[in-house]
C-alpha cells in the first residue's frame, strides 16, 4: 500500500500569522512534500486576491499543505480542482451533505460558501518547484454572529445544527486529498468530476477579472480548470476571476 503523502508530517500551532507563509518558509528550506501546517488561529489569513480570512479561534479547519507535483507550471491549477473535489467528497462521505462547487475555488452548501481554497506556486525556469495549498473550512461557529456575511457564507454547524469533530474531519480530508493527488501525479484528469459539481455551468454570470467586468454564459471548464465564458458568438477563456450568477 503506497505511503500517504498528505500529512506525512503535521505541525500544529495555537496562533500564527499565516499557515501559507510558514509552509513557504519550509519549502524554501527544502522540506519534502506532504507537510501540513495547521493553526487554531490565523492573524493574517488570506483568501484569493489578497482578501483577509479570519474565523473565530479554534472553530475551523485552517491548514496549508506543501506539494511538489510532477506537473508543468501551466497545469498547477489542477491542484485547485483536486482540493475542491477532496473537500466536497469529504463532506459527502463523512457528513452526508450535498456540496456544490463555485469556480474557481469555493465549496458551497445551500448556495453559500463554506470553504475557500488558495494555491500559491513557485516556478523555477520551466519547473514547478512547489505549490502551497491552503484550505479554510468554516466548521464550529455560526454566521449569525456575522450578519454582513450570512447571506453569502455558512458553516457546517449552521447547516447540520451541531458541532463537528475537527480531528476526524481533518483526517478524512487529508486521506481524500491524498487519493486524488495520486491520480493527478499518475497523469489522470479530474476535470469531469470537477465539472459535474459546478453549479454555475449553463447559467448567465458576471465575472470580475483584473478590474474588468465580463458577462456571458458559463459554458464549460477545460482540463486545467479555465472557465469558458460564452459571449454571443465568441468564447473567452478565463484563468481567474470573481463570479456572480445573474438572477
């Protein structure tokens, strides 16, 4: 049976500035892949586009993982697909929930964000030196304390009505991630599974990308996770952006 990579080594902290930053430091010092750094509290946690991500101390799954995948740099975004699928499958199998995905990096429950994923890469020449995979999953608190966020975000406790055992959830997520990572490293594509969970495909959307607002139909995603936006008779490939479904 192959050795598990995710969680090969786990370092736990009470309070840090950013788990991603700690993993980057370890990566630059030559740490092997599979390192997980988890924290009870992050003072400078961040999401995509530099947004702050702060949750109550000890309530949620906050971790970053070091990977050194045998992928070309242009394929690094496949790890975002992998992580989103791993979270969704873990919530299904462990808690019997029905999550959906929002391109490019969110996991949703009842249409609200419950988990965000951030990847940061280091490229040396034409080689992907390492990838930092950051996962933030809202677990044991309620969004009722954050009325400004409640229309858009949720927690497992809000959905389930009870608290979840964080260690068990973390263990299941690392196991699920490890299995999917092995498939990617063996050259498999996860795009069909990722595509099947995207709630937005076929719907009119608005995308904010680099300060520009684009509108169209979310038609598809390609093998590397780029969104194909249909605009009249043209199609635009988007690698990143903030998406809003037009209702």
